C-alpha cells in the first residue's frame, strides 16, 4: 500500500509538470515561436544571444523544389532526383510532407493549437501564394490507388486526344497480355488503341521532319532559316533597343535588392516578394529579346543546333526518357494531336513552323509532292504556311 501511494504521488507530480510544460509550449506557440527542432531546411541560431530559426543551405534547395513544382509542374520523383543531384536525398513520402507543411510559408500548426493557425516569427522560406499554388496542384492528384505518371511506354497520353469527344487519351496496362493501350475515358467512344502501334505511327510521322539531305543543302537550309528570321524582325530594331535597356534596368534592380538584403536593410518577406516580381519581369524581357534578337552569329549557332538535332529526330524520341518524349512532342506539335479510331487517322491543327519548313524544304529538293499522308496533310496545305523570303536552290543534281 505504501509503495502504491508513492507511485500515485509520483504520477501526480508528473501530471503537474506535464500541465506546466504544455501550458508553456502553447504560450510559446501563440507568440509565434517554434518550441522544438524546426523542419528540414531550418536551423536554430543563437549567435545574437537570442533563439532564432533561420534558413540553411538545405532550405534554399527546398525553395527550388517548391518553384519546380509550381512553375514546371514536374512530378515528385523528378524533384527528388534533382535534389539528390544537388546533394539532398529524400524519400518520396518526405517530399509530399514538405510540400504540405505550412511552416515553410511562415505559418505554424500544432496539436496544442487545436486547429488554430499562427504566424511564426521564423524566416519565411516561400510566399503564401507559392505554397497555395503548389498545394492546389497536389489536391488535383487522386488518392487511394497507385498512379504512374511517367510511363515511357505511353508517352502520348494526354498529348493525344480523342477525335470523337476531344478528351485526352489515358494509358493503361493489360496485365494478362502485358500490353499497354491508349484509351478514351468517355464510355460511348470506345476509343482504345495498342500503344506500340500508335507510338510507331508517331515515329513514322517524325521521319518527315528528319533532315536527310546532302551537306551542301544543310548549309543552304541554315542560311534560308536565318534569312527568313531576319526578314521577319527587320523592323524590330527600336523595340529591341528598348528591351535591352529594360533588361539592364531590371538587372540593376535585382543586384540592388540583393545588396540591401545582404546588408539587412530589408526583411526576408520583402526580398522574396520583390525578387519574384523582378525575376518574372526579367524572364519576360529575355523571352521577348530572344524573339526579336537578330544577331547573326548566335542565330546561326541556334539554327545549326536545331538542324543537327533534327537529323536524328525519330531516334531522339524513341531513345529518350518520358520527359524528353513529352518535350519533343510539345515542341513539334504545340496543340497536340488527335486520333480517330473509326478512320484510323492521326491529325494535328498546328505544327512548329521551323520543322514544317524542314519538311517543306526536303520535299522541294527531292521533288516529292505527297505532303504528310500520315497526318492527312497534302503539299499545298502546308506550303502556304512556310511561304516567305526564299533563296534560290541550286539546280545541279536535281
């Protein structure tokens, strides 16, 4: 009995301490101070005789992960591989936990707060807008079953749509036959197709955009593309100078902002806000500069690089990974493609003009006037699309 009484007194003492400790932790949380070790990407700094939670090197990498997810919409696996390449290795589940933790945007949630959200005193890694944008994407992903987004066997899913209803084709694996298929989700369409067959047809279409001509004609093609580009931009010099001046100004703004942040003249929140604003402005100016710039040396390098890539276009698609295939598809056919099961035909409403010009050029020198039958596209229908300035073709050997 005496032993049990001692145990009761000990338990009572522990309960009192727990109550005092819990009250202290809750009071600390309500003040905006995190009481325990912070999440990954933060560390505790006591250098100024005050406990502060600041961002460390891993935190800067995690900020990049949020930006990749928000602006590039890549999968968590791709983000995990990119972080691993930079020295931060995480498991797949940890990536999802990080994206859903509001601590990174300056807010705190805790069991002791009983559902209340408190603004923290720690450094904010990202803006609330960026956090909400990332989580808006995450909420669109259905749960309760395994979803393999990056299947190299079905790279045309969502890129190719059903010609009947206009819905994107999805992909699935028939496990009994171990064969992949594309399928329209609309029940009435019954539009499904063997994935290998449709992939093979897409590779055949790429053959029309593959450069397979003599070297002297390749150099001629480079000059023609450069001449066409220069003609289209000859009246843009004033706009080009204005954009160059704007680009220099925004670079100065970014440099000044970074100097003020290093010198602690502005807070992390203001730095993040205006850095994102200036970065967006800078990217837009650079995009317009790329369109308007007509510097012949850089232009010829870019054209030669594109033509060199086009010499192995089908092989680059067949041997590429899932993301390489997706990027190449979007590059050639910006509006995607459609598949009509009734007529067994593939069509597209838009073709990249550079590659369309390549197909046009090759058919001119080879005297082929069939167009692209795999797309139900005749010569005349796409010859008009690439009409413009031309240089004379050599007649010898034709």
